[in-house]
C-alpha cells in the first residue's frame, strides 16, 4: 500500500501529527477501507524517508482514537466505522462555517494528599496575571465595572472559539458560546432550555453526579446507563428511550476510558435517530500524557446536537470561575428567548473574563498548558511506577494516561470502610470511588481515587509506600 502524505513545511505541526491527520482523513473519506492492513512502522518510515519514531507516534494516536486496531504479529488494520450521517464533502463545507455522595469536603490535613482533582499552582503565572489585571483595572476602563454581555464577553468568546478549534477540534462560532461562573449554573440553563421538550436524561453509571443531581433538581428523571470497556453503552441508551445523554468521551469520569471514534459516531447517530441531544463533558481534555489529546466529540460531524462543556478550572484555576458551553445552532433561538424572558445577567466576573481574554490573545494559555502537561506527566508516571513497585499484583490501576487521577482497584479481604480508616490513620488521602455510582453493582469493587496533580512529585513514592504499608503491612 502506498501512503503519500503531503508535508507542509510552513506549519509548526510535527511530522507525526501531519501523518496522523493524513491517515485519519483517508480512513474517514473511505480511501482506506475497513480491514485494510497498514504498512509496518519500519516499512512506512523507509518509504517516507523518516525515522520510525514519528510513524510509531502517528499509529499510536490512531490506535487510541479507534481508527485502527493492532493485531499481535499481524500489524495495524483499519477499523470499521459506522456510516456517518454526513459525507466528508459536507463535513468540509460545514467546517468552513449517587447515594453515597459526601455532603461536605474532607477538611483533614494529610501528610500524603492524593486529592482527586487538586491543581498544582507552583507554575501559575502570578506575575503575568497580576500585570494584566492591573492594566485592565483602571479608571480609563471604568465601564468594565458594570454589567457585561450576559452571554460572556465577546472578546473572550472569540478567543475560546479559536482555542477550541485548534486544540480540541471543536467547530463553533463565538455566538454559540455561553460563559458562566460554574457548571451548575450552565447546566441549569441547559435544563431550562430543554425542559419543554425533554424530561429524562441518561447519565453514565458510574459518573459525575453533578449532572444527575442538577437535572433531578430541575424535575428531570435521571436514568443510569451502564459503561462498557470503551464508554457508555449505546444499545442501552436506545433501550432506555431517553433523548438526552451526558458523556465524557475524551476521559470518562471516574474510570478514565477513552471512547473510540467508532462509538462516537454511533453516539452521534443515536442522537440523530431519536432527535435528541448529547452533553459532552470535556473537563480535562487537554491533559493526555502519552500521545496527542483526543479531539472532542462535538467536532466529529457537522450540524450535530452536541452541547459541549469546558472551562478553565483545571487548565488554570477553579478560583477564576470561568466555565463555558458551546450550544448547537438548533438551540440558539431557545437560548436567546430564555435570556430575554429571564433578564439573565452574567455570573462570571467580567474582570476575570477580560484578563483571560488578554492572557489567551497573547498566546500565554497554550504555553501554560504545555508546562502543566509536562509537569503532570512526570507525576502521572511516578505514580504508576510507585503503585507497581509497592502493590504489585495486589492492586490494579484503572484509567491511566490522562486527567488528574487514576483509580486504584484493591484486592484485599478488608472491607472498604476498614481500608478508608487505615488510610486516614496513615495520613494518606485516598478517597473511595463508591459515591460515583447512581446504581451500584451487586458486587461493589474496592476502588479508590489517587490524584497525582496536586501532590508534590517527591511525595508520591513515599505516599504510595505508606498506603501499601497501611493496607497490607509491608511496602
């Protein structure tokens, strides 16, 4: 087979990214058919005059996204993709356009704090942020102290649209973006927009209970949908007869699986078939540590009914209070009617929005994300090595390679309550994942969150050693 990508020397994209994009587009367009065997890494590298490294990296990215599969001793083969609702030509045209939930936060001070979602603020750009804030907060800009655009500052929405297109593969205009101070407020808006036509929502089980609980408080029936090894069970979605579902395809919370492109297309097809909507939670899509970040579901096909949710809480800091949703075109009139009828004002600080706009406009966000990804990758790898060293076969890691945490499944005769107590006594935070289930399984596994982003790098290995000592009496 002859693969002949055209290299773009004018771009800053590395060759493995260009090769990955070329092969992906060939698969989507049908020029690389299902079950076709790709050239071996070495053969393709030789034919393109490259080293094997960029070819291997391109194949690994395609493998992670579900475009190809690897068969032992046979090679890489093109995966079957469901027939898309839109042709590649149309796509190009459009592109140009929980019962155990804790009620309070654990306020204990831990010697080894594996908090599931704590940021590392050691690299936060304090000086730069303060300078930008001082420049924008001055008498000459006193209008910034008044109410801003209820949809979010136009300049910030332009920056977000550009950022999402370049780094998350999201296709949208600034007019489709709505900014808010937190997820609950934005989800409440979605509830109000969809309530006249929908009354039930399918949620991942286990999953992020904020979605289930917020919709329940707005009068929706929440229907737990099981997970398979590659994400939400689409057949169960059909059986449930819901027309609204929330998913986290790029890094499922809490189990960390990545939804392959074949299932993403099935999910989009489900939404089209039932005339429904998908809420895509992309809470930490930027943080994948081996291979490129997985593109968002929203940009896979044009004119889809996907409501995309993201924010700057994990990319920057929760205290900034800037989240956003991307609405499909089909909901814009509904949103503007709601805006007019409720006289809604913006919940996110206008000053923080202005500073974030300036921060992004000057390219600082991309630099910051690269720094944080590098730091978190070191911590992630150190955590996996420590677990393997100390726990061995007595535990298994679930959901590695992305996000701020992994799950540790513990194989112990001790009860979960006893394991929690022993961890606290040892000065180790390792929170149980049991609260993430809406409908717990009959045989509940003993699984614990191990967050690696907030703990100091040199504390990871001794912290895991202390946890193993507490649970098994050795390390």
